[in-house]
């Protein structure tokens, strides 16, 4: 319930994306990794990607993204070179309540 939040906190609805790696992801990602990371940095600068990284066991990448709905969140990952190059083989998006300061919420 929003009314039980301290006034200096907000809950932003974002999406947690989990992108499962292919069994041979370490090899497949080498030639495209710099393009992938550059795109992630660009999307962070735009405020679309809030966090991104990989599980250290090379099982999946995890991203927190701003998107209007689950389909739009999945589309962010589908357009990534890791998906088109076969580094990621499965995608999942789940709504996530991100605790933040009101000033961190997107304007508009």
C-alpha cells in the first residue's frame, strides 16, 4: 500500500528480465560482447536500464528495466545482440517493485 511508505520513498514498477545463457555462451559472446555492453550503457544513459549484469555461474543475465508492460520489457532483450547472436536462448520478464526515492522516478 502506497500510504504506508515513508514520505521519502517510492515504489516504482519496473521489470526484472532474466535472460538464460546458451550452453556455449562464453564462446558465442566474445565477438559481440562490446556491442552488447555499449548498448546496455546507452540504455542506462537513457534511463531504460536501471541495472544489468550476469550471474557469475554463467547461467543468466539479469536486467532491471523501465517498460510500460511485460511485452515491451521483453522486446528490449529481443533487440539485444546477445539474443540475435544466440548468447541468450530464453527470456523471462516479471514485474518488480523497485524501492527508490521520489526524485529517482521518471518525470512525465
